[in-house]
């Protein structure tokens, strides 16, 4: 999902409210997961649109 972007995933918030900080690349992103990312807004918007269109 993020391999072709210049974004850094800082953390992920899971459904139960727990945070995973600096998740490894093999971390599974679930539908209910919330990603905390750093990067340019153009890049974040591209990823957001891609996810919403799936």
C-alpha cells in the first residue's frame, strides 16, 4: 500500500484502542485500523483516496 509513497507510518491505532508504534513492514493493516503517518499532504491524500476506493 505505501511502498510507492514517501510516507512514514509513525503508529497504528487498533480497534481496541491500543497503539502500535513504528510498525514493521509485515504488519497487517485491518479495516478498523487508523494509521498515523508523516509526509506531504499530496501523498497522504493519494493513499486516502486509494483506500476509500477499494
